[in-house]
C-alpha cells in the first residue's frame, strides 16, 4: 500500500496520464506517429531530479514536465498541450485510489471470511448478552460475531461504491471549459486508463467524491473500533470471556508480570480516530474558492496516503487478532450464573401475562422477585417458587418452563440462514 503513494509511483502515474493523452492525440492525427514513437521510447522521469527542480521552481508539475523535457527533447512540445496541472494530478490520484481500493477490498474480504468461520464455530457457544453493560438475556458468541459479519458485508458494499465514485478523471483544462482540448479526447483517455470522465468539472474534480471515499474508510475504521472495543470489554478480568492473542515471550506490563493487556485492540481503537479526523478534513476540502484554490491539495497529500495505509494496517491487525482469538466457553457459562438466573426474567413476565395477568402486575411481581435475588444473592427461580402469587398463576411446571436455556436461542439457526451462513 505504501508503494502506491511513494514519490516514484506518483510520478509514474503522472507520466501514465501524459502518455495516454499523447497517444489519443496521435490517433486523432494531432501528433505525428514518429513523434509518438520517440516520446514513448524516451519518456522517463526521476524522482530525485524532479525534487531538485521543484526546489527551484516551487511547482511540482512544472518540475515534472521539465524533467520529462530533459528526457524527451524537442518532441516534448507535444506533451501537456492544452492541459492544466490538475488534469494530471486529479486523474492520477483516481488511478492511485483504484489500486489502494483493490488492496482494501481484499483485506475486507479476508475479514469477512475470518468472521464467517468464527461465527459458525461459535454459533452454539452460550453466553450472556449485555445492555448498558448489565446482564440482559442469553445469546451466543457466534451470534455476536454474525452481527460483525453482516456489518462487514455492508462495509464491502460501501467501499465498492466509494471506489466507483472516485474512478473518475478529467482533462477539461484551467476552468473546466475544454477551451484547448476536446471532451471526446478526455473520454477516450479516461477509457484507456480505466476511468470515467467527469460529466462536469472546474479546474479540479469536485471534492465531495474524495470526502465520500474517506468517510467510507472512516466508517470501516469505526466498525473495527466497535469489534475491538467489545473484545477489550470481554477481556476485562471480571469478565474474561475472550482474550486477544498473547504471544510467547510477550510482556504486558513493565511493573506487573501477570498482565495480559488487549494492546492490539487498543491500538485499533486509537488509530480509528485518525481515520475520522482525516474524513473531517476531506469534508473541509469540498468548499473551495470559485473554480478552485489549492487549500485541498496539501491536505490530500497527507490524508489520502495516510488513510489508505492506516486502514490496510488496521484490517490486517484485526484479522490477526480474530484468527487467534481465545474464547472461553466455561467462563461464559460461569458468568451467566453470576446473575442468579435473572436472564430469564422476561420469559417469566410473558408467562404470567399468558396466564391472564395484566402486564403491569406481571412486571411488578417479576421485578419484586428479581430484586430479592440481587439482594439475597440467591436463585431467581427459587425465590419465584417461594412467592405464592407467582406460583398460584404459573404452578411449578409453568415456572420451570420459563428457565429452559434453549428457549431464547431457538431462532439462532434461522438468523444464520438469513445471513447466508447456513445452507
């Protein structure tokens, strides 16, 4: 990913755009065929030489063209005719973003596959679900992962769409009027480069496209942060239901030898913030003066490489964590018992309603017994069985049915089939 954005690769893309324009003009009879052959044979640029010239001229594209003229000679008069710097810059950035997106899509597809395998493996691994950080009802670890799988599917679709949004080039000149080039030539060059011509532009491609792209990367980063945050919470000593990999010889703390800290997930959570910051900067780039200024240009030289490189890293980091994630089913069952069976309170509430009690009265009875279970640290089922009003309505058999651990999970397979995870 980093090589897509380094100086030699950037200048190579500029040259690719310039040569594509020269070839198109030659096909139209605007450049002699022998001149085209000489240009293609001699055309080359050197990053160090461009930087040396730029130090003098203070303009990167002019420095590039001067270096190209040094290589081509007299035929350089056929290069960059009717074009402005942004014709080269914006079109070449579109090519770089296509390459970067291909890598990110591959990373996401791998993440989806890792999540698919993990969800299926843990489909029936029973654990407590939590809302507000408090025990709620029974779920499975596989179902939790299935939620992440579905979100990753959406992120794949988002990135595919965003890749198309920035798959656009332009050769419309200084203010977008094609004063010195033909729109048909622009379309021909863009097709040769695998791009679509912008239907309308100023001197630049409009930056809502790049903002949409970087916002998509930020959303993907936020999803990774969400996954990492959950792993961090489940790794707390008091919970310890999952744990990120801890390698042989790894140290968790300089002071406390017992520590196994979720540092990988913490890195993901921290670095995801940079993706959001860069997305915000890309939105600030949308509003430029008149047909353009260059306040966006310096920003993009940072945020486009940084966001694509960073997300590539985060995706690979998350894939590594999930592939070796430690899952502790026994601890999950222990934690279910820590709330004395209160995870079945809704089933008791509904059962009382099914027997004719008003919802409000059924809620009061259930909550009264639930609060006793917390206070007395005793089995919720046992306390319900001692409550004469409850047993008068449900009876021992009806009460026992409320505590069937399979009841909350009877539709898990259906959910997995809906996601395409089960045949």
